[in-house]
C-alpha cells in the first residue's frame, strides 16, 4: 500500500469519500466535514448519518486519519453486553487501516450528543469524569501492559531548562520563579526517585481533560464518554487525576468545590480499586514537577493567567512536601 499523500486532511478526505462510502457498504450518507473549536491535530472530522436496514439512521462521526493507538483502544474498549447502554468510549460502526489504496486508518463511530463538558462549567463535571475514568481504567485493565516502561520524562533536565527559560524570557515574578526553581532543583533527585517508584503496571487515558469528555445524556447529568485515545499509555492513575486538576489551576474558584484528585481517589475506592496510602504525597510530587516545568513550555503554554497559577501551585506543593518553609 502507498502512504497517504501529504496534503490538507480535509481535502484528502473529500477525495477519498467515495472509497470510504464503498468500504462502509453505502451505509454512510450526508457527510459534512468540520473542524471544532476544541479539536487539535490535523485529522479530518466529519458528521454523517449511518443507515442500517430496518432501523432509523443514527448520527456518526468520521475521523481520517486516526492513529493506530487510538484505533486499537477504541476497539479494545467497545462495550460488553452488560454495559452496552453507556460504554466509556463511542461505539464503533466501521473502521479500517487502508483506504483508496493508501495506508490510512479511519473510523466511523457514534456521535455522542452532548459536550464537550469544557463548553460549559458545572460543579458535577469532575465527579462524572472521575466515574468515567474509573470505568476506563477497569476496562483497560483487561489488557496486560505490553510496553516495557511508562513514558520517560527527564525532570531534572526540564527543571534546568525552566530556570534558563525564566532568565531568558524574564516573565512577571521572575525572581520568585528563580527562587522556587532553585529549591525544586535542590530536591529534584529525591522527588524523581519517589515518583519513578510508583506503580505503572496499568493503562491510563493520558489526555484526560474537559474537552475530551462528552455525555449521551446531557451537559449537566449522566455518564461521561471519553474520546481522543491517542495518548493511552502505561502509567499511574494520579497522572490522569493531576492532569485534569491542572486544567483548573488558573480558575481556583472551581477548585474550591471540585477537587479532581480527591474525586478520583474516592471513585476508585467506591469501585473497589486500590488507592495507596501515600497517594496524596505522590499527587503533590506530580503537581510540583508539572508546575515547576511550566517555564520550559512557555511558548506553548505561556498564557499569563495559567503561568501565574503554576507559580502559586509550585509554592504550595513545595510547602506540602516540606521542601519550602
């Protein structure tokens, strides 16, 4: 098979649409390509109707191309009969790894009606996402972790780069940043050793945030469906939990009533999943590492409000870990 030509994905998708319809046995109709405000990456995404003999057509979403990891996990997490009404990922109607003679993976999946949850805040969002995360983790645990290691992150180097970035870019509160980063650098080896000692023999979503959470029921109620599985990898549940919490660092009022890490720990206990005794300390280590390396990614994540919130979080976490008085 030939690789897909290097051109605009939506243009390519339009060109390959007759092949896609043929691969779907002409069940796919009324295709409209779009790019949502929350969508990242270059994949072509379309809405369409899926026709099945004797049934009303259903609304579907098309993605071309779709990465092999995402396609694998969409299939792995398809519902068993017991949870068919609300599977944790969209139902797959059709998929393939070639199209029109090209090595090009594609998928036609259920269009989940409501969301993303990030479009409108509600105090119950975090609890609902926590319950979905638990369903994701328990379902993914059916599959043995077949990768040798979790994602390797060179924290000492990223902290060093963060200090260089602050000196180079001179953001607001530079002196405070440099002071806290010096403290972090002094304890980085111990923090990294403790973090790398966590259990990573499980699958995590890897990109758990409000834009990847939908619902079949409504924005403010009902089970949550998770999308965008391209970052699924071996790891520890706190990686998903702190990543979700991080989305709210710049909106502290929401963290007063919605605490993602505690919500996920509670949801795990309720589901009979393990929560180690020192999970809160591990969470603080993760917060410290993520907040402290924010200057490393100043160009991509340098919004002043978020950047300032990372400084606040870094100081708070260092104090919680007794590295700062």
